[in-house]
């Protein structure tokens, strides 16, 4: 399978100019700095995925905010200085948020022409800002489309998005995922115009009951719930059914192996097949384990999923660099940090 060269081993900058607790320039100016980008390079990563919310780039009326673009430009300059590549990921757009904590309509954006046109125009601005840097900057249109029901509408919008981007940036890599929170199981449903600079994208936190144990944003998840890794499929299935339907995921699919590297190979297989058939690189834009999990168990999980990444040449970005309940820079145990570096 063709590789997404230069984007094989990355980390997310979540919580900086996306998913922040409040709009605060002091936070934006200090949360991620040049020193952080240097540390990311020193850790051995080759790229960052930079989530950004629309409200950083424009106000609620759609008026451009120059300050927001300055944060993205600074990140790009720092990445160029230290030899890193960068993905600009629009994490939220006007009219749509994946965030389960926001109990809004996850469907209406995909059938609202005004919201979609604003989305496309915002991306045209981003493309014009970065059209001279496509040798090390890639674009990701939208983070985690939640609902399966919008699969056809999402494909239609993606076709228009690709056309607009190609009119401005013919050779920028477009990193495009499917529905159901960008599940690897929906990559095969992508039906979009293809070229040499399209990348299929997915996220993977399987088994969710392990990677999201104690997560306050997951409905019906007890804050004190804990489970180790690895466990048997039966144990994860039982725990999932006792907690929340949102934790079901791939562990209930037929024909998958017991938990371990082969489990990840099995759930990736349909996406790998589609990528190979179309000669399109495959990329996992998010994967990681909540900081409430046992650290040794987390390393075992990361080792297993990376075994599958390496076997098939799948690029990836760990969630997350700092904070957000997943931050690797927050690790204090030197032995654990070195074990993580070795795995990655």
C-alpha cells in the first residue's frame, strides 16, 4: 500500500486552538509555542496534526480574524524550522460540532446549503493562505462526522470541497475520513473524486471501553470505571454492554481476532483493501489511551496498534501532545516516556 510520506509518525495539538474551555488569547499565545514543536521533533515525530475551530478563524458572522491565521502560520513556520510536516484539521465549523458534550443536531449541517457554503468559503481562505506551502502542509476538511445517516450527503459535500481545493491547491494532500466518528469501518463508504494527493483517514480508539475508561464526556460511563489491557473480547464486550451503547464499536464485529495486533489488522482490513484498490495512502489521524488507564497497559495498547500501522505502512498521529486527558508531554515517569518513544 502506498504510504503517506512525511506523515508516518505524528501527534495532535488538540486543546490549543480547538476544544479550548473559553476563547482566550493568553491561552492561544502560551499553550503551544516554538519550544513545544522542538520537543515534538526531539521526541521523534515527523508531523503534527493541528486541530482548529472555525471561531478562531472567523467570528459568528463569518468575518475573518487575522489573529487566528497567525497562530496557524506560526505553527507552520516552527514546523518548517524543525523539519516537521503539518496537517490543518478544521475541528469544528459553523453549524457543526462532533463534540458529544454539545447536545446539538449532528445532522442539519449536511443538509443546510448556507452552512455548507460558509464551510467551503472558509476552506478557500485557508487554502489561499497556505497554497505556497503544500510541500509540508496538508488539509483535513472536517473532524469526525458523527452520524451514519449523512454518508451520502457527506460524499456530495466532499466532492465539492475537493473541487474547490484543487482550483487553488492542485497538489495539496487532502486527508479525508468517513462517518460514525471517522470510524475505520466506514472508510470503504467514501465515494469521492480521487487523485494522487488524496489520503483516506480514520480514527481508532478500539476497544473504546479501555481507551475511554472513566471519561466524563461518555454517556453512562462511571468516573471510577477501570479496565486493563489486554483483556479477552468477551470481557470487553461484557463491560461495554453494562455501560454505554457508544462503547460498542468494533469489538462486536464478526470474524475478528482476540485482542492484540491481529485484532487491529482485522478491523483495518476493509479500509486497507479499499486503499490498495485505489492506490490511496491510509492514515489514522487519532489514536490514544486516556490518562486514567494504567500506564503499562497503555503502552501495550499503543505497541499493538502500531504493530498494525507498521505492517501496512499506515501513517498515524497520537492523541494528544498536551492535556485533553491524553497528553504525552504530561507524563512524569521517565521509564514510561522512554517506552513510549521506543514504541513510536
